[in-house]
């Protein structure tokens, strides 16, 4: 299991399009991927609705937990998605 924190740096936070991109990216991997604003309240990162309910804006630090065979690749991919600002450029 890999645990890490990722801070949202894109201007609009986890709005609908970013939430959909995160859920779609997470769904590519077989490992279990959970996220949340607290380690005690984690949600399934493969669910767009659950991600949107986090209402996470710019500057929010999310906790991630990756557990499974491809957890290393999943973490790298998700970190890259956040670093790229979900392809929004700002």
C-alpha cells in the first residue's frame, strides 16, 4: 500500500471536468485507489460523484491511498495528472 498527499494546484479545483479526468485515470488501474481531505474519510477515486462531493478547491491537500498490484504506476499517473493541472494550463 502506498499513501501520499497531493495538493490541488489548478485554478478551478476538482470541478466536474477535473473530477471526471481523475475518476477515468483511476479506473485504468486494477488497484484500489482512495482519496479524501482527511485520512479518516476516504472515498473511491474511481467514482466521479464521490470526487465531486469532496468540493475540493485550489490549495486543498488530498490524501491518497493506492493498494494493489499496479499501485506504483497508478500513483505516478495520478501525480502527473495533478501536476499537469488536469490539462487546463492554469
